[in-house]
């Protein structure tokens, strides 16, 4: 059977659909530090919302408040219009996958996956899931995540990628309306991360849950998200589809943070002007464009499909991406870079985007 064709079913036969989450004036204070500073954010139902930002910006605190593991100092958390600010995790119809997976070492894979359902059955014998339902659901998610042959093993006998899949299975077996992932792939190598991304996207399509995913990986953020949230210092700086965040950053911080290599910025009388490294064209002899800068090549970094050229001028360094087939430059070369008007981004003296 194709795992992607396995459709989840709750004990009462109801369909699983993602919840809409809305945060209003959310603030979480730790002593004199605001980990969350008046966050207003709407997370669309059935979206895959990815939250990015530098370390300490409030990403994990945001997830913990959504999960009910931490209470906000101020503000409200709404789920489909219902105030759940003070509701515990068990009352929110959600599941969370932690960065360290948090598997029970003494339990088998099957025991870890079924733990939440068995606990639900123990607390409510009459209305809780039956043994047959639990066995069926463990089998379903094991097939979905290719864990059938590992069900009798314990976590110590698993690789990092296998433990990550078990943690995901334990979360999705309950068919939550909201699934929270706190950097679950940070411990995986590059090859496993690519596989894990594919599995998470497939799970999202299958479950139709609302998925909120915290990561520090730019590639994950831009390729996986239906909606991208950029945070800094406890605040949401921009929330939009990833292509909008990349092409129309709300301010200088977002412009530099989203995208690799980072956007180039240069000061002007009215603020600053920026351009993506892929939007500049290097000319070894003279240049053309609406914006033309000159500089000296400091170093070149080969990327396989081309090279990233780091140049220096009077204001610092800037980066230009050269593709195969162009006349490549070398360290020490005097160069010009030309950027057309349509590729320029302008920001005012406060660092906010200027349109027009």
C-alpha cells in the first residue's frame, strides 16, 4: 500500500482539519527581559507556518506558549475563535515535537508511538480509544513513516533519523489539529534532513493539520513554508508567504536575515538601498545598470553551479553571484557591479521599506 494513500480517522469518525490560531498582544516576560514583546499573529488553518529568527529571538517561547507549556504575561491565544490562553496542552488538540525528541528510553518504538493514546484510554475507559483503534493507528503511522520493521526496538538501538521519525509518529498518531515542531531536524546530517523535509511535507498534506515549524535553516524555511514568520528581539517583523518576504522584505533586518547570501545594503541620503547577490551583474571592465558600484574582489567561493564573489569598496563588502558561462573574476581584480532599477530595494532612515 502506498503510505500517502492512508487516510487518518479519529475514534469518533470525525475528519481532521487544521485549526486557525490567533495571537493578540502576546507578551512573555522573564525578569526584565521580554522574550515575546506584544506579538500579533494569525496562523491560517492547514498552513505550514515556518518561524525563523536569530538565537534568543523568541521562537521557542512562542511555540511553548502556543502549546500551553508556558503562560503569557499578557495577551491572548485563540484557537478557532476560542480563548485557550490558560488551557493546558491536553485541552488544545495539538502535539509538539521537541528538538531532542524526548523519547522514553525504556519503551519500544511501538510503546513510544502509542503512549499518548494509551494514556487517553487509561483516563477514559468509556470514551477513550479502543485497543483495536490504538493498534490500527500505530500500524498506520508506522507505515506512513517507514517504521514497521523498527516497532520492537528501543530508542538506543535507533539512528538519529529513525528517532526523529518516531518522535513525529508519536505526535501525529493522535491526529492533532495543530502540530508544533521545534527544530526537530537540527541533529540530522544533510542527507537525512532532505529526507525528513520530504516526509514532513507529505505528513502535512496527509493530515491537513496546521503545522508550526521553528527552524534556523534558511533553505528549510523558504522551501517548506506556505507562510513565513521572521522574528527578532521577541517581535514579529514580517509574516507573509516566503516569496513575498524574500522579494519584498519589510525592513533591513528581514532583508539581511532571509536569503543566503544575505542582501547587500549601501547607505544613501534617505536611508539605504539594497539588492540580492543574484540580481547584480559583475563586469571586469566597466559596468552598466541603474546602480553601478566599483570595488576589488576580495575572495571567490565556488558553489558548483557558479561562484560567490565577495568584493570590497569604501563602505565595506558586497557579494555577487556569478553563474557558469560568465567571465569569472579572481581575487585582486578591479570590478564593477550593475543592478537594474527593478531589482533595487529602498529603506528609510529607520530601516523600514520604501515602496515606489
